[in-house]
């Protein structure tokens, strides 16, 4: 996994409120829509820590791949033909 160009400033999302949209729609009085407020907060240290952790993770979990390879080679990997057929059918053959 590789993540490029992420900085805390770029990752901040704009704030948007339903109240602003309702106010602009011409509704008046107390019977209008309830006000919903949304805000997003990101701690710079948390973002940098998670980015660093993601960048240091291997793209391939080699131990998992090796274990699966060994199971397949030894004939111990369970293959359920009905599940495979159902998955192919559900995907439309893609």
C-alpha cells in the first residue's frame, strides 16, 4: 500500500450544515427542518501517525501468502465447488 501527497491541511474536509441549505431554501418560521450540525476534526499527530503506519506496512502479507501456498501444495486447502459456482453466478461471470 502506498499513500502519496497526504498532508493534514489537504485532508481537512469543508464544513457543511443542513441549516445553511434550509435557510437558503426560503423556509421560514419554527416549522422548518431541524438544524443538523456537522464538524470534522483531525489531530495532526494522529494523521501523521496513521500515514506513517500505512506507509511502513508491507503491500503483501508474505506469511499469509506462504501459508496459503503450503496448504494448496499439500492438498489441504479446502475447495468448495458449490461456493465457487455460486460466486461466479452472483458476479455475472465477470
